[in-house]
C-alpha cells in the first residue's frame, strides 16, 4: 500500500512540474523516469509531440545514472542540441537524478 501511495504523490508532483515546464524544438524537455531497476531519459519536443533523443541504462555501455547523462548529452550534441529544460519527473533532486543532471551538464547540456 505504501508503494501505491508514493507513486500517487509522485504523479501529483509531476503534474505540478509539467504545468510550468514546456519543451520546444530549440530547447527540448529532458524528461527522466525511474523504475525499480532502470532509469530512462529522453529529450522531448512538446510542440510537435516528438522524442528527439532517448537513452536508458539498458543501452550498451551505460551502467549508471552518471553514464546515462553522458550518453544522452553525446546523442544531443550529435543532433546539435545544447540547451534543455530539466524535468525531474516528480522525483527528488538527489541521488540518481542528481548524478544524471551533473553528468549531462558536465558533458555539454545547458540547463
């Protein structure tokens, strides 16, 4: 029961965040999702409802949240994307989410 309640609270936080955050083709939204086992991140253009770049821990050579941030930034650089809006998905900005953000910034994404 506690897990269900946690997920409901996270979803409510995410809705509040999404009411203020919007991605465009020039400045896409970096959306993060965590399951119990994996982490997924994608750059989304909300104007056209398109995913521009996606990466996850399931990708080859990506083992941690830190590596995921680097991988996503590298893929974004290939598509000439430098500026993004960070959407933490209702999760607290610490732990794996913080590591992903730090590595993405260090690898060239600006947010």
